[in-house]
């Protein structure tokens, strides 16, 4: 009796550093990496592709994309679920070749009230279709035009507004989130994923780098905290029921969107979101004249982003340079109103 055929698996080949995927008895290919964990991701993607039918639907392609994100432990996978839900609701039962520009335009009209999210939805659909084509699962990809990026918001809170927002927060975990966001300039995700083992209350340091998360373009940093913040965190830790700093009812908080929005609504700040707090921290530092490099390091923000904010709010920004140029100009304003000539003797007569 013939032995059953083995499924896809990782193998080592003598004299070769990289792991190989072997499928069955003969078919095999290199993963391109000697790292076992990375090779496992390649294997998982291969298995996921094999499971996709010959004519997959958009839903099946999105599921394959999600499996790939999870296999590679991409931190944005949890947020990507919401984008997939919107795409599945509109296109889920269709096959890629059934997509059309009228259907895409209809989707745009449905979501035009949230332009930033619409862009995220379409970008995820475009990425999923490209992945499927690159892996020879589909042969044709509909060209999808992307909405233009919105200009960055310049909304930031004054110190009085920040105090109003904090006082309006209905729950201690929302208050703690607001406080940490303002004193560190950290992103919402970094604060929500922060665990107590990375909070050094002795030396006054918060390490927002999660060793279990892959490094992405969303920078994180080691933030110093002042004694009053240390005291606040000590009190919060005394009541902690989980290892997460931001918790509610004995569970880590996945998102503060609803609680934050309620607090903002109470004080009439409809245009304020959790990200506004990061922008606020950068703006306050710029107003205080802190060097761009220091602000970028403190808030884990790209220096070009800081520079854009800095030039609007820093009181001394380019003032010395403007003074040098002004002093170099010795001629008078040609547009100034000419002084009226004094009357002559003939005119007086």
C-alpha cells in the first residue's frame, strides 16, 4: 500500500542555508531565507494560495490577504479587518473580472462622506488584487483610481481645551489615555498596546517599542516622563487588573474611539480625534522653541512632519534669517505714499 502523500512543509537541504518548501514527493522551491520564522510565513502564504479556488471571489481573495498579514504578524492586520468588511459588503460575491468602473464609482459615492477611509478601502482592494495577480491567481486587474490625499489637519488643542477634554472624559481609562498622549506625543496604538513591563517607574521611562511586534514605518520611542506622570502611573498600576496600562473592566482596551468621541462631544470639539493629541504635543513643543530634532525624537515623528508644524508655531522660526534679509535692503518702499510738496511762495500769493 502506497504511503499517503505529505502536504507542504519546510525542509533543509545539505549545504544550503535557506529553507525550502516541499510539496508532495518532488515539488519544492526555496523560501529565500535562512530564518525559520520568515520561512514559516512563506509556507503559510503558499498553503493559503493553494486553498484558493480556480475562480475566487473578492471575499476569498481578501481572506487570503488577511491570512498572509497574520502569518507575517503585521501589526495593522487588526485594523485591516474593518476595511475588508466594507469591501466584502459591496464586492464580496463578485469575481475579480466582474469588477467595473461603475461599481467602483458607486462604492465611492457610498463612502464619499469619509474620504480618508474611502482611500484606505480602495488601497486595500488594489493591494489585494495586485497580490493575487503577482501570485498568478488572477490574470487581470481593474485599474482603480485613488482619491487625492486630504491636506493634513492643523487642528491642535490649547492648554485650556486639553483640560476641558480631560475633565469631560467619563472614565478613568480615557483620562489616562489623554494624559499619556499629551505628555509623550505617542500614537494611539502605541499607548493602547503598552504593557506595565515596559513602564520604568523607578527611572521615569516608558518604552513604547513592543518586542513582540514587527518594526514598521510607524515609529516608536523611549519616552522620559516627569515625576507627576510617574505618580499618576503608580496610582493606576495599584488598581490594574491586567498587564496593559490602558484597561477597562479587567480587560485591555482595543480602542478608545467611542469614549474619546463622547468626551469631545461634551465640550463641543467635533473635529478632535485621538490623533489630535499627538499633533497637539508636537505643536506645544514647537511653540516653546524646542529644536526640530528633539521634537522628532520625543514624539517618534518624522522630522519633515515636525518641520511642517514647526514653521507655523515656533516663535523664533527663521526670525534671524528674516532680520538679516530685511537689514540688507536699504531702499525705501516704492509703494509708500509720496510726501506732499511744501507750498511755494508763488502758491501762497
